[in-house]
C-alpha cells in the first residue's frame, strides 16, 4: 500500500504507527510511533467507565485500527475500484455464493471465482498448475513458493484436487457428478491432473455409472483414444455398437478398477459367456461331427478336444 502512494497508519496500544519509505533511494521501510494525547485517552476511558454505550469507533488502548489512504492531508485517496480489488485476496472478505466444503478443501462453483487457487482462504495470484483450472479451490493444507504467489509443487496438489472432488461427489452428487464427468471427458484442465493415479474406487464407480446412464439404450461402447481406428472397426463390425472414445486418463481411471474392457476383451467375454447352442441334426452337422470324430486319428490333442465336445 505504501509503495502505491497510500499512507498506512495503525492505531493500537495508545500509539499511532505510521509507515513510509526513506533512506537511500527510498528503499527502506520506516515505522514511526507517536503516542496519543494523554488527555484524549483519559477522556474516552472516563466516558466508557461511566457506562456510556460504545459507539461504532475504536478505542486506541484496546483495539487495533488500520487506516489506508489520505490521512491528515498525506497520501493518496483510495478509489472504490482499488478497494474492491484488494478484498479479493481473502475468501473471508470476498465470499463466493456457491461452494462445497470438504475435509480436504473447498470446491468453488461460482463462475466469478473460476481458475482461482486459495491456500487457507488467501488468494494465490501466481500460476500453480501447468494447465488452467475450470473451477476455484481453497486448499486447507499446502505451502507456497518463495514469492508467496503460487503453490509450492510438492506432487500432492493433484491428490488434493482428487480428494476434494471425491468428497464433493460423495455428499453432493447431484451438483457435482456431471461437472466432473465433463472435466474428465474434456481432459483440458488441471482440475483432473493425474486423475488416473489419485482417483478413488468410489469416484471411479460413480463416473462409470454416470457414463452408463448417459447411454440408456446401451448402443455405445467406450474405448481408449490410443487405439482409435482399430478399436472402432471391431466395435462396429463385431460388437455391433457405436464407438465412443475416452481420453486416456479417464480410460486408465476406469481400467484401474476393472470397470471397462477393451474391444478384444469384450469379444472374449461374450464368447466365454455365450449360451450353449441347441443341437439340431442336419446333413451339415452330421458331416461336421464325423469329421471331428475322425480328427483324433491324426492328433492326440484333437482327441482330447473331441472327447470334451462329445462327452
């Protein structure tokens, strides 16, 4: 504030605390203390002792008051727009309208707070993630870089985000699950950074259930983007369904808990669980049977296979 030309003065412990820059090239911050007049203090104390109602003003002997701007003709007056920008530094002063509190942090759904990161309710204006964030977050634990403008990269930031979303979905599923699925399918923001590493089984199950709900007729088959063309051919021609690609982080998150199968795995699953066909004698089937029964003559392996088929 002082660097911006505003005068800053504290009133506390019966003293006025004034701050200003001085010294060589005005690079040193000075603080000067001036006592409040003794008669003023006694006058106010006597008034309070007499039982007078306390007015909306501070008492210098027991309160702390901070004044910023034009004070006794010194400093620049604070403009309204400047003041409103200052209070955005704290969630306690600039509180969003849509939030979800969890054990690990606060998910901020208010669009005005999109992309903001707070640490213990204080705004960090620096870049804490490589990609932008779609929503705002208030972390309850963490540390900051030396300049105190961004989160210190400890490798736990992605874990905290995953934990915040997990709790938000657990207790406020209606307000959050669609938003989270959208983030995962887009895979463009840091909200879901390293999700395949830190996602919980509970969250993965909820995401998969929501994907299935979005396809009530079960006409789609989800698969990984890495095998796009090959998988799509199998899905259309063999599985007779419409291929829908999922970003690799989302795909790996679902694979982690065996919620999805690759197209070839689905083929094997269907074959393994296919119903036994009813035997209807015909000239063709009789011919196939005769050929299979003759096969053991040529191979011991075929003999064992035929014994199991015609047992």
